[in-house]
């Protein structure tokens, strides 16, 4: 039973409440302020006990005592108010329910209470009940109060959420005869199996609301996977059967082991401590561990920054411990609820619903769709069976393990030491597991959760729960790694062929898929150690492969992929891959098609597993373009262009072939060739043949452009869906007379219409006409479907081009999450001999109107933009611009320095920092 033990907390006692009839001769509380007299000083007392609890925590009092202490304090208050409103003279009973019923109250937790009557509540009680309710709200308690008769309870408890609160109902004061009624109501309405199934379904839906992972960047510590709710569900599905009120009682019932109870208790206390600080910081019942609070809570929890630490090291250590705690809770919750089904519900199922059992070998049985050890000594007598079990799961298509086997596995995993790792039989079994692709993600996930993977590869244990404090890396290192392996498997799944056609085709032709699995496992394994994690991972992966009997060639391939796993994504996103020299340098580093195929597959999977929200059609098309061009070079394709002039000629040839093979009744070949001669070499270097034909048809159909004052000289603006892979991007092509402020005004208009720029190609034709091509993401998703919005974009661009004044920038608030990242603005310049232009690399905090502000600085400094590569990685923008002065001449050192300082000054201003 719940008992109050607050001797070491020293919370301020509840003042004596003077009865409404004034019969108490000497009230302990005297309130002189007439505005507070009716509240009996209770609001001040509630504030005081919260302060007492916070100070007790600072003194080192265990958080478990403190959540109990606050529940006891509220018990005392409600009992006193029950009498004060003379409800003790009725047949009503007052119950604490939900978390309060368990005796767990944080500073601003919901106070769930039930006023229960044996029969219909008499009208004469209404005034007293209303008075109690009004008082609770007036004193700031904000109760979740239900007033019901027993009959009402029977109706309400058909809702399983109500039934859950009733299971934890605890009588505070009142009618003793109703003490066991809430539990009896639930038992009458719900069978063991029905209640179990509905709570498991609820948990599944709850998980889906939180991306089915413990590793959300801003987790809800109550409802997310691995949160407090995962502990509650253990009690909900077990307590009514075992007729116990506390989790520890399940130990005495031999349902829960002492170690499991200790693990749950420790993890629960850790979450309670976080919750306390969240409530104290926000002054409300806040359970979301937002970026806004993570740094402060890390400090309050004792995570201090060390002298040699990176800037975010303390908060990253805090979140790593949180994620490990959450994984421990969710793992135990899943195992124990399954254990309840297997031991309590399953034996009573109809015979035809019970899982059948048949042996897989002498050590393992298959029971339904699960694997199980044949006897409890399997792992002790046959240590190799730890890895053998997972191999059998893959071979027989099983992804679940019986709970008694999981318990034995968890104990056995602690025995995996260096001698175990050095055993050649064990090494062969581990490698065989990676070769067996069936349910590989699920098998590795179980290995990770029950200690096998971290003990077999100690470096993997070091990155379990490790996160980076940013918006780009969505998952912890271990979760990201396993998700990457899951995505690799999707490349063989017909359901994902449409999303990854080229990658899937390549992956399916790769015979040694374990090469990529090993590269995936080691590519980030050295994160958090300092130094270059790719280089450290390379040496570690090669050593691992050789130790496991792989050939030197295979080991070196795994090591090369680990070392260069970022090469392809960085080249595609941050360099001008329309430049043959860039592709040639990349091809030289890759060296052969085998490396290229493996790297392409690994890179696409890695990008998707890092943050799926950042994968889009434009990034996909960049990767595909780089792969295709590199493959032609590595295969020594005689038609592959090897320099700028070759690429220009190849592009024109391809566009002409397309012109001759499609119906182009609106285009005369001679007119097309004359136009192309005027467009200049740079245009054919940067555009692809399909887009060239689209542009050409639009230009030839547009009235000739003459003087700026001519009515028919309006700029050409056309748009269509981006067709490389997915249809989530928009292409915009602008053809107009060249002018100094084109880039600036275009960026300003895009910003005003909430369009995000993914790529920009700014080209000036030989007759001083600009050919600007943009790939955009439409935040509203309506640009391609709403004709009015398309016309609005065209109208705004044309009006802006005609207006020679500086573009007006819109003032937008900085999103809440970005407020918590201090990304310094860094700018560097590199001179490109081939183009005679400087390449400016910009890294800064992503922020509303970023490109518009950059464009305005370019305009003020007389900078001409020839091309741009726009890359956003979470909270960080990493953009690249090819620039010159307005006469197409290179910039002097003085101009570069002035430009750099002007950009830093402009981008250091954050608009509306108070945005929340």
C-alpha cells in the first residue's frame, strides 16, 4: 500500500483550516488580507511546499521521496478540504487516481481525483461539491476531477483510459465501503486478455506519434517510447491479476526479478528528476524536453563542461544518458508486457490459438513466430548459442524472441569478453549473421538492446545513446547505424523500388552485401572520441575484418568506405558537379566502379538514415548526376566528356538528338541553332539537355525582348515540376535582360512567397541576357497546383526586375529551435582559374530570409553572382557562390575582405529573438 514517508523532506505543514461555521476557537492560520482570506492561505502553502521540495532535491534527498512527499501533502490538503466542505457527512468517497493514485506527484503534475457516490448524487450535495471544485481551481491546483456514481463508473470504464485510472484509485477519505469499488468496476468490465490487448494497441499508437523511437531530438519524457508511460503500462496489465499496488510486489510474485526492478527504479528516478527540473523551469506541467531547456537541465543534473570539452559536450552527455535510460525502459516494458502475455494469458487461450512448438535444433525451439531456448542452461553450456540464435532467426524468418530466452540472453551477454571475441567459431557466427540479410535490422536491434552487440563490439557500446546537439543528426549514433542497415535492406524490397530505382538496382547486383553492412556499422563508430572519426573508423574496421578472417581486399574495401563515407554527399552538395574537373577529381579518389557502386549505395542510405526529412528530389538528382558522370569516366567511356569543351559539345549534341526525336512543331531547327549560339558556352556547361529544350521552346515562343520601355519586353518566367526523381520540387526559369540586381531581387521575391531555394544557376548569355534557373521547395505545396499563385510569382518577379531600387526584405521571426544554436558565420574564398571567378563558401545559421539578405549585400557591394549551390543541413546553412565584379572581373583582396565583413555584419543580426 502507499504510505507517506517524508521525514527527510521537511516540507511546510498544512495550516489548520478554520471550519466554515467558525467553531474552531484558535485557528493556526490568520489571514489579514481580505482578498486572500477565503483561500485560507493555501496558494501560498502550495508555493512553499514546491520550494521545500526543490531545496530538498538540492540537498540530495532522493527524488522518489519527493514525489511521494508532494502526493502526501496534497493528500492532507484534500482530506482537510473534504471535511471543510462537510463532505465527510455524506456517503461520498474521495479517491486519488492515475499517477496521483500511485502516490507520484511532480511539482505541477495533474492531480487526478474521483468523487464517488454509491448511488445517484443527491441534489443537496451539489453546493458542497461545487464549492470544493471552485476552491481547488481558485487555489491553483487545476484538478482533473470526476464526479460519478458507481453506475456512472461502470459506463465510463468501458473506455480503457478511464479503466486505467481506476485501477490505480486510492481512497483518501470518505465512504470506506467504496474502497475497492474502482478496481471491482474494472474487473467486471474487462477480461485479462481484452485489457491487455487494448493497452498494447494504445502503446503502439503512442509510439507512432513519437516516430516509434526513443531518440527524438526533443522527447516527451512521459509519453514517448522509453518514457514514464512505458513503466505505467507494466503496472496496468499486471497489477489487477496479481492484486498488488506497487511494482516491487511483482518481485515477490516472481514476475519481476530484483535486478529488473532496480533497473526500472533507477531509470524512473532519473526521469522524475528531469521532470522536476522541467516543471520548475517552466512553472507548469511540462514534459517535453525541448532544446529550450536541455542545457539548463543538464547543468541542474550535474553535467559540467570540462576544460577540453567541445561547446555542446555537457548537454550531449546528458542526452546520451537520457537516451540510454529511455532504451532501457522501453526494452524492459516490451519484454515484461510480453512476458505477462506468455505466462498469464497464453496458457488460457483456446487450443487453436496457442502457438505451436517444434524444434529447430537441440538448443532452440520455434514457438509460433518466436524463437526460444530448449532449456535454461543453453547459453551457459553453449556460449556460441548466443550468436547461433540470431543466425537461426534469420534463416527461419523469425524476428521475435520468447521472454524467458531474452532474460537468459541478457545475463549471458555479460559474459562476452575478449576470449569470447577471439574465438574463431564465434567470429564465423557473427560474420554469418551479417551475411544473412533476412530480418537483419530486427536481429541487430535485439542484439543492441540486450547487450550482445555492445559487448561483442565494445566501440559500439561507446556510441550507444550518443547524439549530436543539432537539428541535422536526427538519431543517436547507434540508432542511426541500425536504421542505415534497415534502409540498405529496403533497396531489395519491391515496395521501395519507386523511391530508389537506380540505387536499388545497383545494391541488388552487389553479391557481398555484408561489405556494406560492415561499412555501415563502422562508419560512425569513432564519433565522440575526438579527431577524424572517419580515419579512426577506417583503421578499426580493417582490423575487425581481418580478425574475422576476411580477405585483405575485402577488409580494405570496408575500410575505404568507412574512410570516405562522406565524400560523395559532400562533393554533390558542396561542389559544382557540372564542372568536369570536379567530377574528374572525385573519380580519381574513387578509382574504380566497384568503389563507386558501394559508395553510392552507402551514401544514399546514410543520408536517409541521418534525417529522412532532409532527403528530397534535388539531393537525389545531385547524387544520381555525380554517380552517372563518374561511372562514365571510370569505365573509360569514349564518349564521356573529359574537359569543359567536350562537355559543352556533348550537351549540345544530346539536346539536338532530343530535338530531332520529339514533336517540336513550335521550334525551327535553324532558329534553335541561332538561339543556342547566342546563349554562350556556360549555359551548355551547366544545364542538362532536357531543360535546354524546355528553355528553348519557352524563349522562342516569347515575344522578342527589346528596350526596357517596350510593352513586349517583359521578362520570361516559366515554371514546372522538377522531374529528376520525386515531384516535391519546382523548377523556375527566368530569361531577361541582364542587370546588376537580378540575384538580389529574385531572392527577395522567393523569400516573400515562402519558397526555399535548393539550387541556383545564374548565367549571362553572350548578348547580355540572363538565363537564371532555380530549383525551389514550396513550403505551402500549392505553387504547381494553384494558377493564381503561379501568376503571382511571375508578376512579382517581373515587377521587381523593372524596379531598379534595392529589394525590400521581409522581417521574419527566427524559429524557436534555431534560437538555441550558436553557429558562427564563416566565409572563405577560392579562385577558380577555369571560370575566372571566386568561389565563396558561406557557413552560417540557417535563418529566414538568409539568401535575400546575402543578395542584398551582393547588390550593395557590386557583386555579380554566376552560380550558387544551396545546402541546408539542419540548423546550418552551407552555401557556395561563384562571384565576380559587375564587369565579370575577379575581385581584389580588398573587395573580398569588405564583402566578407559586410556579410558577417548582416547575418549576425537575428530578427525577433523573442520568438517562441
